[in-house]
């Protein structure tokens, strides 16, 4: 599985980054319900996008550091 963070919205696309700071453009209708700028998305092995609410909360609280 791969994780992406929604960096910004640009027209019809959500611009996302991965852990290597590579950029990905995802069409807005493809985003999971509730996804917004700053949300963490997980791409499953089957290619499905899922909103990772726990990872999003950790990221927003500054807890994205590995312990």
C-alpha cells in the first residue's frame, strides 16, 4: 500500500505527494468522501483510494514522526 497527502486542489484535480515528495494528480470525483487538503489517502493493493482518518489526525497533530 502507498500513502499520499493531498497538497492542494487545482481545477479538476487534487495534487498529492508521496513520502518521496513525488507529485500525483487525482481527479476530484475519484477522491474518497470527506477527503480535503491535508488528508492522508491510502492506495490499496487493488488500486482503491481510501481516506486514512487516523493518519490524517496524526499528521495534523504533528505526530507523523516515526518512534
